[in-house]
């Protein structure tokens, strides 16, 4: 018999599924009821994921005895045969990030975007369900199914609001992702053909025992699977779709999509560490170099992209590319200390970029309503004359409007966060990564120095691009008052930025959690034994 | 039988890849469908090819060597359903784009000749 708290693991999947399905039955006009149900669900999700983090991390000194991973058997089938959900520190962390982004972007959507098209709330909750499922599943084929749930909800959300541009870019996005899913299937079936299992914990044991003759097949399967993850993560030659697709989405959707690219990184991290760790025999540390160099190429591509972006939303898209590249390269180093820094960076950059996406609309809305630059025109104009207008009157009496001050403050906060300047969490994250890199044993390797240089350069480029945009958008006085800022739109941005501030203030405990997470990720034995020794319900009334 | 299946998968994939690189939306959709057929056959083949072997074991002890592997068949079923739904969605987007831009080019505009 298992305790009721063990059933909490399935709640992040079951809860949004049930609420989303119920909302399908409500009429399109009942926005208030739908908004109430969906915000209630996301808040519950947040509470559940916080409880799950608490249950994996243990308290105080007893953290050594706290289980690193817990498994939940769906339908109470024994382990290698049934579907299993696995909760460990990394998946709990990703659940919390998803729930936070879910809450904030949903509240932002209440301002007006939830009425821009049909079934926003249902799609939104299904998106959260797919994300949570992908983070929790312990089974390769289920990972595929949850990827498909994530993708099909994201197709709907990307097309939300309609319009020629969204439909055109939506067609590209769907076509690319359908093709990627087919690659995913080929990879999964090759791995199944060689090892005869799809359970991730079971696979760790089988991969070590693969005969040398089948190794090439296994590695091609894993490579094709990795390709599918890398397309989602937006690695350099595979990620050209990312900035375009994200800039076409409505702001709350784009802000939620920030975590979508992290799903690819999560899947890569989980599978590469589980399958090709130290005891994987001949397949040992397969493809680490590809990740390292591919990640560096991605950072370089993102850096150039940030500098050449003509609109703020593309700039944010390239910030995601930089963040993906940094994460991929650090995963490629295969070092625990670097990885813990990377996880901190993941949390900080996800929250920061999400806040930035929400902020973009607020900033640019004022800009368009003042009529100085339509959204389709380039934001940056080297010969802007607005600031130099002589009829400004006495400069002493110029009062910065409160909304501009707020937006500008948020913008500066975002810039510092994304560029990784002290004292905010972006700096702590990058510092943790660089510290881990400098501590590497193969410090003499040129790749390490190139990576360090690229991480610093990408920060500088982000700062330059953001400063340029900020001066042009916020410091150039326009005619008429800035459109008023609604609390419901400002609050989510404020919450996200406050969380980043919290990451900075409580950096000590958070970094400790990340270090423990990184160590647990390298502890394949604990993961395997948690799955194989998962408690069974044994009583028919619990099994579903 | 292996050779025929392998050739079939190869021909389907090759045609599909050629089609998804074409500029018309309808060709892209047919290409994706062809590749998904190839992938479905491939998943099925990964359970090893068996003729006249049932996938479902009856009650009582059974010799696994006499049965086909049921798991790839279940996976194929899931994959078919998902790719079917995605093709339907893609068709809808195709029609919308056709209506919005009056062209069936994937970029929504004809390239200058």
C-alpha cells in the first residue's frame, strides 16, 4: 500500500488534463468561468510542484537520507512492462519552472489575449500537461507521446490570434516539428530494436551489455533521437526556425514557449547522462564533443543574431538561442560542477527571457500608439532625431512618466539579467559556469577557453543590443502620454523579475540544490534502483 | 521479405524527402505522410519480422518464441493516430494559408521568376 502523497506525482499531468477537458464543455463566451478554472488549476499545479520539490530535497541535515528519485507506477504494472513516472530533483525543478511560467503568462493573457481566439485556456492547460508529462516520464515512448502533446498544443497556441504571418510561420513550424517527430520515432525504434526495452532505467542496464556488433546501430539510434531533441532546443544548424516562430506568437504564448526549448535540453540531459554515463561500456560519453562544439556554434550564432535583430521579439528569440547554446555546451563538458551552474543558469534565463517577452509588448505598444514606429518597421534607427528635438522646452521641468519609469526599470533589469552583469542572478549563473569550467582538469584544452570567451562575448553582445533598443524605445520622447499600464499586465512581469531577484538573494540555498541535482543526475544507480524498487499499490481499488 | 520491406521503406522515405523539399504546400504534406508511412513500417520491422505469429498470449503458460513482439505494434498504432491528427491539422493550416495569401507556395508568396 502506498501513501496518498505518492499519488501527487501524477497530479501535474492529471490536473490540467481534467480542467482542460472540462473547459471544452463550457461555451466560448464564458471567459470569467474559464479564467477562474484555469488560474485555479495553474495555482494548484504550482503548489503541487513545490510540494514535490520539497519531497525530493528533504529537509536540513537529513538530505542524505532523502530519496533522490521516486517512481510511480501507472496502472500498477511491474516496472519494465508498464508505464512509469519518475520524479527526481531535476524533474521537480522543471515542474516548478513550468508552473511559475504557467501562472504568470496566464495572468498576463487575461488582460486581452485570451479573447483573441477560441479555446485559449484549454490549449494552455494541455500545453502545461504535456510539459509536465515530458519532465516526469521515465519511458522513451511516453516521452514521444508527451512531446506530441506539447507540440500539438503549441501549434494551437502559436496560431492563436490568427493573421497571415502567424499562419504562414505556423505552417513552417508544424512542418518542421512533424518531420522532427518522425526522426524521434526512428531513433526510439532503433534503440528498441537493439536493446528490447524503452524504460529509461532499464535501458541503462541494457546499454552497458550491448554486443559490439550492435553498437553502431545503438549509437545511430541515439544520434537520431538526439537530433530530434536538438531541433527542439534550437542548436545551431537546426534552430533557424526558433526566433521566427517565437516572434510570431502572441506575447503570453511566446513567454510560455521559452520553456519549450528547455524541454529539448532536459530530454538531452536526461538521456545522455542516463544512457552514456561512466558505466555504459563502449558507448561511454557518446556525443559529448558534438554537444560541446555544437553548443559553442549556437552561442556564436545567437550572438550574431542578437546584434543583427531588427525587432525586439527577434532579439528575445536569439537570447533563447544563446541560452540553449550555453546549456548544450555545458552539458557537453560532462562535469558535475559545470552542470550545477548550468542548471542555475537554466532557471535564471528561463524566467528572465519570459519576463522580457511580456515586457516587449508593453514597451512596443506605447511605441506604436505614439505612432513613431509601427511594429513592422525596424525598431532601431541609427539616425533617430526624436531626442534632439529643440521644442522640448525647459529640460528642468521634464518629468519622466511613471509608466515609462516602470517599463524602463523593468527593461534595464532584464538587460542586466540576460547579459549576465553583476549583481543579478544572470551573473551568478554565468559565474558558476565559468568557475566550473576553470576548475576542469582539461583546462588546457582550447575548447574550454573558446567556450569561456563565447559566454562572455554573448553577454556583451546582449548588453549592446538591449541598450541600443532601450535608448531608442524608452528614452526617445514622443508626442502624447504613454498609454497607461494595467496592473494585470505589469504584475506578471514584476513577479518574474522578483523571482530572479529572489534567485540572487537566496543564491546560496539554490546553488546548493542545483549542486545536489547535478550530483544526483550522475548517480545512475540510485535512479535505476528507485525505478525498479517502486512501491506497488497491491490493492485493486487504487489501480486505474 | 526483409529485402522487400527494406526497399519499400527506402523508396517511401526517398520520395517523401524529395517532396518535403518542394515549394508547394500540398507536396510537403504528401511528403510528410509518405515519410510517416515509412517510419511506421520501420517501427514495425524493429520488432523483427514474423509471419503467422499472434502477438497476444492466451491464458496459461506460453512459449514466447512462438509469438510476435506486441510492443512495436502498439507503438505503430500510437504513431499512426498522432501522424493522422497532425496531417489533418497541417491540411487545415494549408487551406487557411491558401485563403489568406491566394497562393500555395510554402512561403505564402511566389518567388519572382
